[in-house]
């Protein structure tokens, strides 16, 4: 098909990669690729786990849609390479991407800016994790500081479970986060745009089987409920959207992202958990779901994100 959006040039959809989230990235990238092609974009699959990024310049790509998740895709490394190549890309730049992948650094910045996030300890041994449990109490969340999709995450209920939880997380990252568990409603909130134009999409409330929103229930089952409209009490959704927008701008995010939030069941106070600067775009993914509720189709969302491709140290793509 002859491309309609000739001004977008030849587009690479970066997918796959070498992270623990490779499988999900391939699903995201396949969806994005089909959507862009349906809109007349000259889009091509580019698996960064199998091809060298230098081929992007050699093959004449004008911009990149980043559908990579986790390390070597969402952490500022690919973004830095694209800056050097001078090829505009979707999503946050180098700094915001590298901060966003690191849950500890993200929490430190949010806390410094007065934004609420659950209490935490960073640990480098099982003994330190046990000490954290003594301070935070049960339940406690143990997870790698720089992984996504709940990979390596354990909800610890007893002291006897701490060592195994730490060992699992430490296999994936030398930096392990022990975090206070907030019991209540789990919601996620996408943001589109940059700076003053940043737009918060509808809040999605997540109701997972037995409250276990893990890797399997995120991507491969149909038993998790996603409620949009979210059904929160009057005023809560707007307050959470305002908080997430501030959290997004505080980290310097651009293009798009999605923040995860827990609402304390007793106090109704929301707490920021983490931010995803390259969210999923699979059939189960939440940004497309929220966008649909706002009247934006999957195809229109992909096109909008592609049109926002930019460089930190250059001019935006035409």
C-alpha cells in the first residue's frame, strides 16, 4: 500500500530486544506494526535482540516507535543510541527513561517532591531484607529495582518467606526493593503528551483473581477485570489524575507513560508505585484500553504517539 503519511518517512518499530520482557515486547510490537501499516505508514519490524542499531541509519529509517519493554529498551540505553544516530523516537528521553526504569530513584524523586509513595528499603542481602520486614511489617513487597511486568516480585506474608523472595529478586538485579504493601484498590493511569500539553487519560481499576495481578494475569489470562469507568467515589479519579500528571512531569517524561497507583482502603489515600515509560501495547494492555474509553482507537493512538517522536538534543521530527 502506498503510504498516506509520507511526511513520517520510513518507520522502524523496535521490538523484542534482550530483556526479561522480550515475549511481551514482541506482542506489543506486532500490534503497533499492524496498526501503523493500517494507517498507511511505511512501518517495518526491527528486533533489537537480533539486529544492530546501526542498521537503522544504514537502512534510512526516519523515526522509531519504541515497543521495547524493560532493560535495553525502556531504560535510556536505546534512547541514548538513537540520540547519537539522530533518529527521533517515541516516549521519554534518556534521563526520564533511565530514572523511570529504576523504581528506587523514581520513589526518591517523588518523595523529594512531596508526592506519596509507599515506604521502602533498598537491600543487598537476605539479612537486610529481614530487617526491612521487621520495620515495614506484613505484607511486604519484594522486587528487583529495575524490572517490569511484576517479574521477580513476591508478596511476603511471613518472616520465613523473606529469604526466598530476596533470592528471586536478586537473581534479576543487585538492587532489591522491599516496599510497604498498601491494601486497597489498584489503579493505573496513562498520560499522553509533553509539558503543558500532557493529557491524563481515564483511570482504570484493576480487579485481579485473589488480588494477584502477576505476569500471567497481566498478559495471558482473561480473568482479570479492568474497570473503565473506574467506579471510584466522586472526586477521587480527578485527584488521582492530577497526582499522576504531576508525577509524570516531575520525572521529565514526554510522549507517553503509565503510572500504577494503590489506594489505601481505610484512608482512601493514593500512593504512587512506579511509572512505565514504554507501556505495553498488547491485546491485554491498559493504555489502549484507557484511550478507547477516551474515544481514541488503537490505530489512532499508535499514530499519535509516532507523530510525537522527538530527540532530547535535536529538533522534533517533521
